[in-house]
C-alpha cells in the first residue's frame, strides 16, 4: 500500500464518519439556511417592486391606472388592473381585500386603509400623464407626438466615483467571502486537531501507526476534512449565488461571479497551512481539555486575520491591507476581499500565492515532524522542541 | 520465525532494552513474561514498528521487517485503542483495509469475525456504547480481522473474566494451529504455562531465560526437592550447604531449591539430623518457580 493509498483510506474514513454525525448535518443545514436567508432577504425587505391590484370603473380611470403601471419602472410600483362594472362592486372587493385600491371615478380613489404613499404617487403620476396627454392632444399633437413628449427616453447616468451600486455589491460579496473563509478555516482547523486528540486519547493511534506512517495518518486526516470543508463551502456559495441572483438581491453579470468563484480557491491554500499546524498542536496534547491552550495561538492568528480582512474592506488599497494580503497567515482572508474589490494587482496576487505556498510547504514539514514526534507520547502535554527533537532521531 | 536480534533502546537515562535476543517460532503460542518495567511493551512496539530501536534488528521469516511485512502482523497494544464513535462493523472493516485487504473481502472478514466473537447483535453499535468485555472482543477482532501470520498481543488476558479467558485462549490456539506465530505477554504465569509451548523471560531489558517450557522445567526440576521433616524447626534448611532457598510451604513439607551442582544426599542427611524425614523427593518445577529464580539471579 503506497502513501497515497493509505492517505486516501484515512481521508475516506474522516469524510464518511463526519457526514454520519448528526451534529455535522444539523450545523450544515443551519449554515445553508442562514445563507439562503441572507441571499433572499434583501429582495424581500428593500429591493424589488411591489405589485398592487387596482380596480377600475370606467375608461378614464382605466387609462390612469395603465399610465401608473407604465411609469412603475421608475417608481418600483407594479399595477395589476382589473375592470369592474360599477362602483359598488369595486368598493366591496376593496373591503374584502381582493383589491388594494379602486379608481371609481376620474378623480376618486377608494382604499380600505390609508393608501400607501408609493401607490398614491404612482396613481397621481398616472393621472398627470393622462391629463397632460389630453391637453397636448387638444393643442393638436398626434398621439405619438404626445407620448414622446410625456415619455422621454430615460436619462443616462454616470457616477464620478465609479458605479456606486456595483461597489456596494462587491463590498458585500467581499465581506461574505471573508466571513465564509474565516468560519471554514477555524472550524475545519479545529476539527483536525480534535480528531488527532481523539486518536491519541483513545489510544487507537498505536494500532494505526503499526500499519501507517504518521505522515500518511496526518495527511489523510487533513485531506479528508479539507475535501469536506471545500465541498460544504462550494455548496454554500452556489446556493447563495443562485438564490441571490434568482430573487434579484444580487444583480450580477459574469464579471461579478468570477471573483466569487476565485475566492473558493483560497480555501485549500489557507487550509493546508493552518490544518497542518492544527494537527501538530493536537498531537502535542493527550486530552481534549488540554487542546484549547495548545490551539489558542492558531485561533488568535485566524481571528486577527479576519479583523484585518474586515478593515481592508474599507481601505483595500491602503498599506495595511496590502501588507496583510501578502503575509501568508493573513493572505487567505485578506487577499480574496481585495481581489473582489478589484484593488489587488495581478503581481500582488501572484506574490501572495507564491509566498503562501512556500510557507505552507515549510510548515507542513514542520507540522508533520512535530506530529510524528509527539503523537505516541501520552500523558502531559509535549513541549514543541521535545517533539521536534524526538522525531529527528 | 520472528527473530529479535540484539535490540537495545533507552528512554533518556532509563535502559528499557539491553541487547535483547530471542526467537518466536511459528505455529505455536509463545509467552513473553517478566516483571513490570522489564521491557516487554517496548520490545513489542519495536516489532510493530511503532518505536525505533537504538540498536539491533527484527527479522520475520529471515528478512528485515519493513512496512509491507508489518501489514501481515496483528497487534493488540497494552493500552487498548478503538475509535469510540465508530460502529463495530465499520471499525473492523477499516482496520482490515488499512492492512491492505480489498474492500469486499474486508467487509466479509469483518462479518466473519463479528460472528466468531459473538458480536452479531452489536455490529452497528458504536464502540463507546459497548460493555468493557465486548470492547475487548472488538479489540481482538481488530488484531485478527486481516488474518495475520504474526500476532503480537500485549497482556491480552488482563481484565477478562474466566469465560473470556477461555474464548481468547481458544481463538489463539486455533490461530497457532493454522501456522500463525502468536506471541503474548502476561503476568498470569499459570496461564502461560498451560497455553504456551515456549517462553522468553526478561528482566531489566535483558533476556534471562528462553526456550520450550518443558525443557526449562526439566532443567529446573533436578534442583527442586519436596521435603517433609517431622519435629524440625521451621527453617531447618537454612544452614544446609547447597540450598538456595525455599519456596511455598506445602502442607507439612517445604519446597527447596538447590544451587546448580549441589548434592541432594547432603540435604537428606541434614534433614535426618533435623528430625524424622517423612517425605523426600524431586518436586515438579512450575513456571512460577523458574520465573522467580530467573528474576532473582
């Protein structure tokens, strides 16, 4: 059995055992629900147009309602017009809640409760257009001329500070990316170390090491949980994007989606670095109770990087953000945000990746040595230097 | 045949193994005995490759042991170890896979051993929910599921009730009959004597005696006397030349152990001087006696 086969066997056990845990399924479901809610809520709360059912009695009101609906693209109001034979029927349907309001005469609107402001505005606009159109026709303009005068093409807009709508959206995406990466790195890193301690505390590690090399055991655990973490993240991103695009919370083009997908690539890079350190930290202790103090430095590093990524959103081109996006420990959390915001030059991205990969190669080796030197030592927590020395011999 | 050849290992200043050499033949049970801290666990860990020796070699069927050879070994460490949250069947299948057994065969082997160890009702139970006795059975299953040709068991009988001892002894004897080399450590010398054809006795990391139990007993028996003297003092034997010490009192008699080459007729004469000799004869040496002498030497 080669190193690769052994690693694959261990990785598969990690994935299947984790997926069968109820706590994993529940937490995954909760995460997906939160993401779905975050993707859909903007559309429900602020966003899209509201549709009103408007009853009309007579031809003049009908023209007003139609004009109000036509103007709706500017006012975020949509109007569904329903023709009714007489005033009494219209009022009854308003009272029953079948209609939001009814135009019962050229100058009269009835509603059950106070008329919503936006609807009142839209109807007023419709009435003005109908009245103006009639006035223009009386001045001898053709129907087409009157419409052109009343409905000029929309103004073209250009913002001097870039497209503001777009930059808000990108900021939101960058924040979501940082949050997601932060959560995955912290959770899956900790799972690696608790898994290592579980094997030490239950002493099963001695049986495992009679057939596997410590490196294969460590690599399998990291790869298995990493695949799971990446898969979960992919699911979250795809679901979030699909829902946000479908509901109109996000108005995205291909150019906006690409950086989001690039964010995913930062997970394996950052995870490889942190997970090997978490594995080494787990190997140093023999009991879950001792694990917290062993992993605190790593957890602090990740949290600090997250705060850096947060501040980088406000000043993505500044010196702090630039530096933090190059340092291997914070790069996986800071660089994706800067990329989404379009503030990272290709040279910086390449430099960050090269530095991170180099640091990862180095730290995976150190981590594997600490792990090999400490994983069979039970009892008191093993000192880092002792572990390194033990694996040298 | 498993050969331990001049193994040495230190932990800091503590010498755990000092030039330990002995051989374990295939097709029989082999007892590995010695007081606590004698180095038994260290030696077993080195055989399994969990620990590196400072010096010396371990050979299996004449060749230096590597990772491939170890895949054919079964191991039960002194500190039992299983995945607490894993189901019994999955656990056995996984362990078989780690030893290089193909997926389908691993599954079948797991089922077979679950049945053989009386765990059929528990195949889908998580290990942590099992009784201690059943956990021991799973542990044995883990050592056996890939049909190893060498079994190394560290204190396999400790913590078992008499029924469990019989089941385990039966399984091990059956493995040995199939040509497997079975080596286990134990403090229960009567049990070792009953089950094993050969033993190795270690003390302070050194081999003090090894070989077939029968041979050790025969060598020792010529130096064990059972003597019953009426009217003698309790320690009438203590000044007699050639007597190394006394073992357990047995009824009115005493078990005497002679120095190598001592003259038993001198002892008889001394006994006659001390009182009326009711019984004088060779005593059967037990492993416990051999062990005691080997350790005190």
